[in-house]
């Protein structure tokens, strides 16, 4: 079986995901995606007619983010029309899934040159979400499908985070400490230029100049005292009726866990940031790389997908990590660096505790609490991040995973060459 080789990875900076505040919020999502596709083509002198596919992750595929962004962004980037494209949705896990599917195509011998990545303009999706009819109920569950709601009730992800922290006995102080560390590590990484290899600036699509060339979301001035002063974000919404039947977000969880009295710990400081961004990974078969002078930076060792409780939503990363390690014939001790997306502090904290990991090997350059989480793009960004850091530290293997709505998690292990 051919190996799937990682040739390069790049990403945009992450802009604050608010219209009127973020530097990228007035750009088109396809333009962000095209920015990283064009960068990969130029950096690696690609003949884009030979790109077999562009596999793209975007979670909210409506409006400007609809109509197969993978294909449209490739055209926007000036790719040859023979470079095909497809767009997928595994919620937050879309950016890992796109890389996993590209790798599988190459390993199966069906493709030789594939770009995988993702994009999410959360400034745009937040605006469209505000137009949603509240009578439709929770976005993940059609209010009219009462059978599915009873079978697998799915709540708001922030309230799920609070529920998991309550069940696991994880304190607000532990969650705030993790958020503080994330900010400090991200600040150090930015100051030391650790992201420079992958970062590509975004220029305005109208040609009027630079839009953004640096991370816009981090708050290095964050203190533990400041975090402790923040009010929980999800307490107020937990028991607000969502429909004429009096269904609430907390009630959806209590349908499965009736004795659980949810305590509310998560807030804006220990939850992932709302941002705009895009990232992509260039993969090739060994034969294609050799024939075209492409130097591989890493290879894909193993990939996995797993589902867990849809009601708790966020608990699948640990079983996903165990599954991908088993597929690779490895143990946690064989992994030099870990990237677990900080969707909420409890996700990373539980992951570290359950796998008994060395904290100095996990999210070493900060995570989404400091840098933000552009839903469909984050997985691809994290693969590039761990690759850059493996090279910087002269280490061998990295594992990337993240929770996804519906109670899922994809995972990937890469190994430097």
C-alpha cells in the first residue's frame, strides 16, 4: 500500500469572528479558502492540473459557505479546471476528516496528489444563525422529529461541557488554569515565531491591500483572577423553554441522565474563541513526490473515527485516540506531541486525565481557548501546527483529535520523515 505523504501545510491567521470587529469578517469564505490553496500551489510549484481532488471541510454549508467550497475555492485560487473539489461536514471534525479522506485515497492507490483542508467564517455563520426561527429547536435536532429527539436528545455544546465537568468532578479552578496556560503558551509561540512557517497573510479580495497577517484573537493579558471573575456563559440558557412542550437544553441532558444537577463552569475565557480562518494540507503518493521533486515532511501513520454519546457530545476524543493508537500499534508513550482541540476546557482536561498524559506534551503552543476555533478549518490547522512543532523540536510523532457535534471524534497520527 502506498504511503500518504504530507508535503506541506499552511493556514491563514485567525480573525475575530464578529462582523464590524474582525479583520476578515468582510471577506468571502471562498476567498479565505482560495488564499491557502494558492499558497500551497505557489510554495510547492504545483501543476494544478495534476491535483486529483481538493477535499474540503466546512460545517455550516449555507449561503456564502454553500455550493461546494472546495471546488469553488480552487477555481478562485486560479487552479486548472481539471482540479476537482468536494466539501464535507463532520462538524468540528471536518478539517481532520478531509485530511483523513485524502490520505485514504492516496493509500488506496486511487489518487496521487490531493489537497485537504477546511474553512469557516464564524462571523458569517453567527449572523445567519441569528436568523434561525427559535421554534425550530436546537440546531442539531429537528424539532419536528420527536422520535429522534427522544432516542438521542442533543443539547447545546456549552451545556454539555458543563454537564461533563459536573459528572467528572472537574473544578472551575482547573478549567480556568488550563485556559490561562493556553493563553500563555500561545503568546510565547507567537513571540518566538513558531507559527511563521505555516502562516500566510490574507489580502483583501478587492485588491485594496492587506486584510490580516497575524493572530487577532489571543488575549495574552489574561490572568487567573480575571478568568475567575467571569460569569458562566451557559447557565442562563440552560433552563429556558425551547418549545411549547417546555423542552430545555438542560432537560435534554436530563432525559438520559435524570439525576444530574448541572453546575456551570464554562465562560468566554475557558471556551474556544469565535474566529474566521482557513487551513490546508498538501498530500502526495511517494511515486508522485519523487517524480516531481516534492520533499515529504511527514507520513500519515493511522486514522480513526469513533462515536460516543450524542447527548454529552464532547466525550469521543479519548476513545478516538485509543482507537487510532491501536491501529498504529502504538501506546501513548510513543506520541511526542498531542493536539486536542480546546472546544471547551473540560474536553482537553478530561483528555489529559483519562490518558494520563504529560501536560508538557499537550497543546504546547496553546489551543482554541487562546487562538480560536474556525470550526471546519481547525483540524487541518492543528495537523500543520503539530508538524511544525515536531520539526522545531526534532521529534517524531504527533496525534491530533477533537470532539465533534453528534458525539463524534476523528483522529490522526503523523510521523516526521
